[in-house]
C-alpha cells in the first residue's frame, strides 16, 4: 500500500546554481569593457563595428566611431521583402495568436498514438506507462523537420520526419489524480520516464494540403528515458561510466530533460540533455565531483523515481548513493552517463542512439553547427543552461567530406570554452589534457584529471580551471546563414548584484536577459563580440535599437535563423513575469539583424513556453512547439485547456503548424 504522506514534485525543470568558482561574471567583463574603449579609435574598432553592423553596446560617446553597417557585399541581394506583416499585440488569451494573414493549427499533442494498435489519448489521464511508450511524449521542445528525400537534405516540403524533444513532465495533469504518493507506484514512474525523450513522427500532407501523421509508419518511433543507448567517444569504457547495467562502461539507458536540439550535415538529429542532474540523488557526504558540480540532489530525485514501489532496477538506478549499493546493484556512476549530446538516426528505426562524449558533459541547451566547408573540420556551439555557466565550441579532428561524413566526426575533436575579454575580443580555451596550458591551469588550481575522458566527464570543472567567463544562463544558439555570425540567448540571471551594474547590464537583477553575438576571427581560437539585444519593457535600448509595444520581451530562450537570414526569438518567462508583468504570455518574435527591425509574430496560450522551431524547405510551413500550457494546473482545476476549446480538457503540450493564408513565405 502506498504511503500517502505529502511530497513535492519539482516541476521547474531547472537545476540549482553550482558554479561558485572565482571566474569573473560576464557583467564584470562588460564593465571593464566600457572603461577601456581606446581600442575602438583604431582600425580594430572599425572592423568590430563593421562585423556587427553597429558599434559595441555603450560605445556612443563622441570619441567612439559611429555605427558602421554590415557591408552589403556580405549579404546576397534580397529577392523578397520580409517583416511586412503587422506585429501582434501581447496577449493573455488561452490560444495561439499569429498575425493577420496567417493561420496556426495544433498538431501532434502529447498522447497522440504513433501506431493504430495502441489506445488513443484518454482525456482523464488514465493512459498507462505502456501506452505512453508508443505515444507522443510530454513537454515538446527542440525540433527539426527532415524532408523525406536525400536523408533530409532534399527539397520535399510535403512529406518528412518531424523529430522533437520532450523535456519534462507535469505530474498533476499527466496522471488522473496527479502523483499518488510515496513510494511512487511503478506504472506512474514508467509513464513519466516514457514521457521524456524524443518523438520521430512521419508526417505527410493530405489531399487538402494539411500535414497529417502517417499512422503506423515504420519510421514512427519513441525514444524515452529507458531506451538502450551506446556511449561513444573518449568516455566510452571509462571506469566512471561503469554501472551494473553496463559493466564495461559502454552502454546506458535513456535520455532525459531533452531541451534544445541540433541536426547534423549528414542527416541525423541531436538531442540535448539539459537539467538532467535533478532526476538523481546521492546522499553520500561528500558527493563525488561528477555529481556535486552538476547539482545532483542529496535527499531525493526530482520525481522520486528511485522510490518506485516494485523496487525495479530500472528505477532504483536514480539513487546513486554508495549506501544503496550492494553486490547486485551499483549505480554510483549512473548520473555520469547523462549530460551529453545524443545522436539519433531518424531514418533508421533500428539504430541505437549514441551519446557523443567528445562534446562534453554539462546542461546542454542545444547545439548549432557553423556552415560546413568541404575539407575543413566541423564546428558547433552549445550553451550550458544554468546560472553563471559557460558557452562551448567543438572542433572535429577529422575534416568534413560530404561523401563520408558521419557520427565519427563527433567522437574525436577539441572542446573549447569561451572567455569574453574586456576589449570586445574573445578567446576559445581548449579543454584538452594534452595542452600544456590546460595542464598548467589545472596544476595551479590543484585539480587533477586522469585522462581526457575524465576532463570531459567533468567538463564544468575543467571550464572553471581555465578561467572561462560566467554567463547569464546560456541557452539556444543560432548561426547566420550568410555572415556566419553566432548569436546566443542569455535568458536571465536574478543573482546579479548591485555591485555588478554597468551600462551593458544596467540591472542589479537581470530578470529579462539579453542576446550576445560574435564573429570568429581568422586567427585561431579568437573572436569579436557585442550585445545584439537587451530584453525588457518598452523603451529598453540597446545602442540605437529601442524596444516598443511591437517587440518588448523578456527571457529570450529559443533561437533560430531561417534560410532567409531572419532571426526567430522565443521566450521562456516565468509565471510571475507572465501573470503580472507587461509582456503577457510567452511569445515568438522575428528580427532582421541587418535592419534591426523586430516584430512580435506569435503569442502562446496561458502558462506555456514557446520553444522549438523548424521549417519546410520551401519556407511555407513553420513548426513551433508549445510547452506546458497550464503548468499551474491541479488535477481538478486547469489554468489552460489548450489545444482544446473544451474547458473540461486537460492542457497538453503540442506542436503548432503556422502557414500564410496566401501560400507565401513565412515572415513575409
């Protein structure tokens, strides 16, 4: 019989701050930046302004060169004008709002069966764990549309694979009466584990031109928190990856807290394990650094999966405490098999997902590739979504050749972490045990790493050691398809103190966040940076960009460029920002970095996050994900009913298909 004593499930999906290193905060770097502007008087200043299409933030004194637009030669001549639509107003309606001339249709909500042999979603929340393993999961997030030709590289805009993440769950609406107590009933836990991960959905336009799920397609697939996976790259077989499930440290089960995403030039999908640490517990004192630096709980996991009443090994693994081990059960290293980028081949339903350990272990928000060049290494960027964490870059050892490209390019390379210098330049610091500089830094910090695998398992600690710049929750990144500029959202940081106020970060409490961007220099491992946007209420200014009622925003999160060079910005405001602030529900805006014009394009339903974005090749269909609508709901009182209009329906995460009524290009 279950113990029905009260217990609290953490639905925030956010791990606690664990970076207490002495590295300078980003605000301190920017403050110094404003005190050292003399470099802007020379050719470098002109070059930096040219790179970014304007002066660096705060550089508007009489001694500073006027902003210089990005050279026209860098961008192709436009063949169509964009941002002609009328910006929509903020909204607190329980629906998806898009501009006049556009339509939005809900698609593939949580619980949609992927095969005809499994039960449909039950509105009372009584679907079983076995059902969920064959249904679309919960809390839709990062997403990509792969055209069903040439492994996603083709131009088929009528049929393809829509692949999307499932970040976490809301037990209050996932189960009929919410979670029922401790110990957790095994089938409730099975259902929650299955609601995480990734969905691969084969979709095709019907005779009316509407996308529909191809029911029963062999390509439809669920990848969950229990799916067997391989460990690939330097950490494969390392002693710290060994568990009872994989005594040689080469395998693990499942992927969790799947937030942002990426896709490779060779047609595979990358899912990011973000705030995974909260799913585990380790009551050991002290915890090993592989757990403590990532925020593994000391008393319980986020959803108490370790208490599952059957005692199943599948769920006991979430207790990584030494005291819980015996000859038949040893999961002290289970958390070490999470925190990675996972590569999935969506075109092969029998393929085994690969955890690519060369890419580092941290709270990956996503992964974004720089444009590939034949014969050159592949390069991508990833943010660590936690307060005061870092931005990373990976460069493959082997060069890219289209004819032979594949996952092996993600198994061997160099991982770097960013340092933003006070003169507007930046450096990529190698996390490489074979680097003399890295070894010297580790020695000075009195930190030992036994191997490169140990460095990667402890990526955050390695970044602390080399002196990376602590950032305000780095989240999604995007690379401009023509200029190669890299943009990153820094969602917010309410831990900023009054002592850190400066012109670039003028708030002691950075509740609204900002967007940084940089361009790589031709010199190895260096770049130039500025601030593209400070988020905030009407009147907030970033250089000559001043927010208005058409575009004020808070907590930028999701980010993506389309092939036309438009930057799509999605927000993840907290409940308090949505409920009492001036911003309404979470939203999506679109910006032209060249003209600095920004317009609000979409507003989501009550209590949701707007996240995940992809397009068909013809740019006439946009897919957007709506996560956790009604996340303040109880089992008997719903704050949202989206995607239904029926006020008795439970809210469900889902995808939205956005089209232009005249069949035109999205954003025009």
